[in-house]
């Protein structure tokens, strides 16, 4: 396997089975840590059929972000300049392995320093997102259609969950009605603290860009906040969460129009997490998710005033 490194002009070394790679391993066919002859460690991914075009776009996008100074583990280009390389019927990508410190869970939700670091990253991404055009021709992501499709599937396969989530839907009407008019930017698509490489309490890299694309400008912030809240719902107004929002406000990437619908966006994106728990057959997390979503739906009107007070508005 290490001889494949020669495709990128690197000398062969050894496999590093002792290294546990961060992120989501199911996003490709396989991935492994390999060390080249100079002692540098890389992540070598083997792609599934059907991933090639999108992964190539992601490769080009990450190269742009990296060149602009954003801390992302950009893929190496192959000899033909492409970021997906074919070798003996396999399609491969290679990116640098960035070691990090473990994220303390659930303690991270109380950490305002981590929140500050995440907010600064999102603002920097927002600043340079306009240079990324690899996804401009993709069909827009429509959250209402996604939610309706998932609910229809649950009605037939999981009527218990479907019944429990029916009361949530009316709360999302303002978000669905405004969706087409919300400003959109190139976004990570799955931004949360476990997709961050940490050195101490500082975010030094953001990984797992498989869901990247054009999204409403607070999409990444909403997904991150939703992951904070499921650890402990009151944490949405203390510790990491308000610190992230304050950093975004200082960085001028928290506009009032989008902020007004941020609570609804947090709730709406939890349907994607429900889909993930069902795919994994994780019954415990599915039950926790239902309770969390119902709690959010019943308390959305308290979140925005609390944030505005914390932001000094």
C-alpha cells in the first residue's frame, strides 16, 4: 500500500496502523494512515464508485481554501493535476495527517475559548468562500424537501418516530418560507467540534468536507450549535455557543436576517442527524434526538432573545 505514495512523488515508507484517524470512516470505501520515507504521515483514502466527481470538486475547493490560508488538510494533486487519482482500478485521494488532542466530551460545551476559535474559523471561511465556485452548478439544497422526504420514509418504516415529530413541523414554516431568500455561501456542510482538529483549546484544522456546498450562510453555525445543544440543551446559551456567536458578530458574519432564523435552522438540521441515527440503527440516539427536537420546537422563541442579550443587542 505504501508504494502508492510514489504516484504523488513521495517515497515509500510504512503503514501506520497505530494511528487512529479522526472523522467519519464511512465517508469512503477505506482509509488508512501511511508514512512516507521522510517520516511524514498521510491519510490515504480509497473511494467508492460514484464519489469521484464530487471528491474532485472538493479537492479543488480545499486547495483554494488552503492557498488562502484556511487551516484545512488539502488533498495532494496527482501527476495530472487532479485530486482523485486512478491506480489499477482504484480511485484514491491523499491528504496530510494532522495530529490533534482529544476533545473532552461533554466538557467542551462549557469552553468559551473553543467557541471563540470556532467562530473565527467560520468568519474566515465566510471571507474567502466567494473564491470557491466548484459547486455553483449543483442543484440547491432544499431543507423542506429533505425533511418531507425523511418524514415520508419514517411514516412507513418508523411510524412511532413520525408521530412524535409531526408537532415539530409547523415551527419550521417561517424557515421554509424564507429559505430561497436567505443569503448563501460555500459552507463546510457538517461543521461541528468533532470535525475539528484541536491543539489544546484552539481549532487548528477542519476535516471531513464531504457535505460541502452552497448553503444558507449560518448553516455551519446552526449545525455546530445543534451538536452543542444535544449534549445539554441549556448549553445553547452558555459557554461555547455564545462565545462562537460573539466571535462571529465581531467578525461581521452574523447578519440580523439570518440570526433571526437561526433557532429554526438549528432545529431543521436535526432531521439530518435523525437520518444518520436511523442509518446506523442507533435506537438510543434516535430516541434522544426526538426528545431534543421536541424540546427545541417548544423553546425556540426563548433562544433568540437570550442570544441577543448575550450579544449586547
